[in-house]
C-alpha cells in the first residue's frame, strides 16, 4: 500500500475544537430540498463513552459514571496511568483527552426486563393490568425489601458472552439451593444484583487491584429511572457513592448536544469541566446514595456464589445450543 493507516484516519480533536462547518455539498447530501443551509459549525464527534461522560458531568479526575440499560459500562477518570494492561479494561479518554478506564458488560437489564414482563402478564391474568412504569416501580421497591444476600438465590443475566468473566456465549439462568429463601423480594433483588455482578468484578480490578479512587459515580440510564433502588444497591455493590441527577434517563444524545453547545461557548474561555459544572449542571437536582455496610456485605456473599456458579453458566451454554 502506498500509504500508512495514520494517513487515512481522521485527525483527533478535543472537545471545543473547531471541526469545520457544513459545506454546501454536505447540506445537499443531508437535505436535498435545500432547507438545511451550509455554514453550520461542527464539533468533534464522540462515541457513547464521551457523550456519557458529558451527560453526567464526569470529565474531571476521580469522577466516573455508570450507564446502565441494555448493556452496562462504568468509566473512571484516572489520576495516573494503570500499572499494566488488563484484558477486562478498555482505555478511552474524556472528550478533552484525560485517560479513562472503562469496564463494559454486554448485558444489563434485558433479563430483568423479561421477568418484569412475565410478572406483568401474571398480574394482567389476575385482572390487575398495570402500566409498565408501575410494574417496574413495584419490582424495584420489592428488591429493597429483599435480604442483603438475596437469601441464597443466584441469577445470570447473560444474553450474550461476557469477556470480564470469560463466558463466550450466554444463557439467562436462575438457580437456587433447595433451602434458599425464595421470596418475591429476594427474587427481585437478585435480578438487580445480576445486572451489576459482572460490572462489579471488572470494577474490582480498578478499585482493589489498582487502588483507583473515586469520589462519586454518576448513574444514568434505565436502571436508575425508578428512584433509589438501583442507585442504592449499586452503591453497596461497588462501595462507592452513587449520584443520580434528574436527567438520569438521558444519555448519549443529551451528552452530544452539550458538547456541541460547548463548541459554540468555548470562546468564553471555560474549560469543559468548568462549562459543565458552572453552566450546565449548576443547581441540578439529584440525590446521592452512600454505600450501606449491610448491602456491601450481602452483595459480597451473593458474589461468592455467583463466581462459583459461573461453571454452571458456561456448562449451560455448552449444553443448550
């Protein structure tokens, strides 16, 4: 080849930089009717990682965010480089170029959603037709009533493989010992724990092995739409305060809009950190859940069974094709 890969890749630009303007040819391509006019200023594009950081005001060191929906990932803005390379950890950057460690899991709420749907069908068959938001609120509220270790219940939410745990192909799996305390509250709680368990194993690499310090994690995505429950249990699982703002249901498009606005406002001299903290999120309403010692101890007991049962999950994928 007469060129190198670096010759054909686009230039890397940081947030706030001038990424050009929409050309006449580009405007025509996007809108052949001619209503869209050329000259629109463009900002450097970002993927889910960067937009999630912007959407949660998590671009400064010792901040982080958790995006929990169909999949789940957590990002921690680092004070220093990691000691070595970890296959379970992806390295990305903030929109301004700070190093960020990212733990990504392929499945989060899909199995939980399936169980809520089935329970909703049962309620409907009994004559109690509940709207989806009400169903989720009830399920999450019951989870808070469950025992801290889920009474011995174990669940795997794997709709696909999970590199963090070395599982190549997923099979949703719920299991229990005969003497486990199988109640609705414990069942609801174990579904939320299952959505967090693989993330916890990846985050332990950062928080325990690498000694990464986080002042708080900002939660956003579907897991946090019901107040308190997902936030409280995740704080206990990770041992880190978890904050949720009133914009918790927003995600990437919101974050990209903020970065686009910063492209226009950067001339005022603010850094991205200052712009988000002082302009966008000043006075933002939200709540913080501190780790509860009982939740943390209970999740640790649950995780012991979870790690032991991974052999069953792998066998299920091999046996049930």
